[in-house]
C-alpha cells in the first residue's frame, strides 16, 4: 500500500507544481539514493511498516539533515511499538485494553486470559499478521502468525463496540471517523479493499463525547512527541468508554485512507492537505 500512497502524493505534488523526484525502495536501505536525497529541499515519506514507520529511515534523514514529513525518528520508533504506546497511555490515565506481550521464548507458558482477544505483531503496520480470536484452540495459530512479522506479539483484550479514529493535523483535531467493516473486523482486507468498509465522517457521537475523545487523541499525540500529523485509533465500548488502541505517525494516503477523508470533512482537498503537511514539516 506504500506504492498507492506514494502515487497519490506524487500526483498531488504535481498539481501543486512542486518539482519532484520519485524514489521506490525495494529494500530497507537508502544508501544508493542518499546522495540524491541530500540535493532535495524536502523528502515526503509515503512508507508503511518496518523501516518506513519505525524511525529507521527518519534516523538516516536526521543524520543527513534532510527535512521530511511527520515525526522525528525517536517518536516514530516509540509509536511503532504498540506496547510502548499502551504503557504510556496507562501511565497517564488513558484507557487502553489490557494486554500482554509474548515472544517465542515464553510462547509455551502463555495462558489465554481474555474471552476474546486481538493478536498482532507488536511492531508492524497495516494490520499485517492481525487476528481476532474467541476460540482458545486457535490462539496459538494466531500467535504464530503474528510472530512471522515481528519478534514479539501483542495480545490484548478485544473491546466490543465501535471502531473510531481521530486525525490530528498541526494543532487541529479533525472530525472523528467511525469505521464499519462489512465483515465486522477492520483487518488488512477491510482496510485496503475498496467497498469492504463503510465510513461515517463525522461519526455520530455526541458533542461532549467527541470533545472528550479528541482531547485524548491530542494528549497521546503530544505525550508521544509526535510532530505535524498523526492518526489515533480507538474503540468506543457499549458503555461509551473510549479505549486507545494505537497511534500512527505516517497515516495512509490512498483513495481509501482515513486521514484524507477527515481532512475533506473540513473542506481540505487532498492537494491542500499534502501542501499543509509539507509546510508544517519544514517548519518543525
């Protein structure tokens, strides 16, 4: 999906009449293109997952004094670590589902504690290796799947309720989006298949509850030292309690992506959004 985000950003930059160079990464290295990147005024990262979102490429660009979009390397690294974000939330009185982290060493000693669980790689993006399990007999297969994509899996209690997400741009919190996947679970297929999910923007949530959720989103954004923009994912349970799931420092920029949808709800076109991200990133 990085390619689709990249194509969308490139098209927007062309319409904005920026002079652009296009780079595709086939490996988690930029040594061969670093000399070219140093000649540019700005690099727009449209990468997802390991190397793109985990602070790796950001650290290389920081070292070379190359300006780029979004958060710095340290906050990108921390936010990519789901357990770090959840511990940060707990330390600051932000509700987040109960969780445990497991690796292959303590795999055999794991005990299934939740009636229904979400299992996913601790450090990965785009719902890769993601499962929702309510059958104890399937839990270890789900852990095996998650461990294919990271050395550690995070297992958290599934919160029954509504899937919502909050986008932050600069110091502005954009309208809340409710996500309604046709299959009931917002997994990789539901995220990236056109028509597989329905979206309500702004979400049908009371003004007071919306304000509360937005305040939590900006709080975790600031606690995580995120810069320019981020997207914060939540579950809203049947008692109207808001549970933090994770924060994304490089939200997707495809035709089915949520961040551009939230921006559009306040009258910001995709091109204007990209332009604002660039300008805010240069100023950070």
